[in-house]
């Protein structure tokens, strides 16, 4: 256990930041998962509506340091490819 005031404060800050990071990561994963489910159901209209908000969340996840830039590009590319193949078919 920490026994200096600065270490105790650092503990409090770490707990608070960890809770925020867990919430952000969860929100990001849920957005991607929901969009993928829409694509699996072949619901093109709903997927098109959900895609911009999912892309925004993916970009914010990069800014927050949850995922790396190339991983975000891969997510966005894959989702776009699947949506375009459904829309074209």
C-alpha cells in the first residue's frame, strides 16, 4: 500500500483513469460489434446510418490511445468493404 501523500493521490488518479479507459474501450468495442451485426443481418440502411458514428468512435479510440492508427484503418476499411459489397449486391 502507498504511504506517501503523493503516492496515495497517484492511486486515486489511476483508479479514476482506469475506469474511464475501461468505459471508452467498451463503448468502442460495442459500436464496432453492433455495426458488424447489422452487416451480418444484411441490413444495409441501418448499417449506412451507423457507419459514420462508428467511424467517429474508431477515430476517437485512436486519439485516446486505445488502438493504433493502422488498426483503426483496418477496422474502417473492413467495415466499408462489407457495406459496399452488400450495397452493390
